[in-house]
C-alpha cells in the first residue's frame, strides 16, 4: 500500500499553506476609503475583515468598505472554490458528493477560527498597529496517525485489492469522517498575539498588508497542527 501512504503524506488539503491567506487577501485588501481613521475605526476595520474572511459575516465589512454584502459573499465563495481547486481535489478522483462535503468542512474549519481583536496603537502618519489575540486550531493534529492506523487495519490482510479510484475514495471518505467528527468539538492551542498593521496608500485609502494576513492565517491554522 506504499503508493497510498505516499498520497496521504502529500495530502494537500491538510498541508497546503497559503490557501487561507490567499482567500483573506482577496477579501481583505479592498480599499477602505479616504479620509482620517480613528483607532476605533481601525479596530472595526480589522475585525470586520477577519469576520468576512473567516466567519463569512459580511454586513459590517460591507458598510466599512462601502461595498455590498453580495459582492463580499461572491468574493468569499469564489476564493473558497479556488482554495479547493488549489488544494488538489480535482486530482484526487473522488466523487462530487465527497468534494462537496470537504468544501463544507473547509468552510466550517474557517468559521471555527478563534481570534479576538484587541488594543490599537497609532503608528504615525495616520497608520495603526492592531493586536489580534489568536488560538491555533489543533483539532486535526492526530488525523494523519488515525488515518494511517485505519488504512493498516482495513487493508493489511484483504484478498480483494480495490482499484486506485476505489481506494482513494475510501481513504478520502474516512479522512473526511475523522475530520468532521473533530469539528464537533474543535481544540485549540495556547493564545498568542499577532500585530496587524493598517496602512494608508498614496491615495489615502486604507489596507492591510498581505504579510500580516499571512501571519494571522499561520497563527490560526499552523501547518504542524493540520
């Protein structure tokens, strides 16, 4: 069964990095508008951007960025679809039903993001530093081991050797079941703080740098816990 263990070790859904950050980039780097910003507004901007990117809560974000909830939701859905594609699900050969289940699971995982926007400090030149307290998602940290054990127990002594397609479907289905069960009571690691900068461009429009989005994403969903 070596070829299937290799597949699991390279599993893109659990190890692909940058997917969530890419989704947040699409949602969060919309220009905020012109004029001076207060510390409270900077805090609201960061919170609304995180809520839009992770929680799929668009009302506050749409109001702050002078966009519409429909536009924000469309961007969120498009980026979620792209994230699934980039994670390699089209290459797995699994059924459309299982792909749809994974998409729902991915969205549920995003919504489980554990963060709290805290203190805001002025950084000069109408820019701000916003502290975001995060707890890393750890619910899937044992899935690979559990899945390996299941594959060994299930397929070590079978007489009938399933096709690649059948085996991939079975393994991906089992992995989904393990992950979905853990989402009923997700676990988290110790709290840490990430600083998010709210900057202003030459046209007076506010934005959050991509590196800060990546930092939040990596803190919320660390690679070694997925």
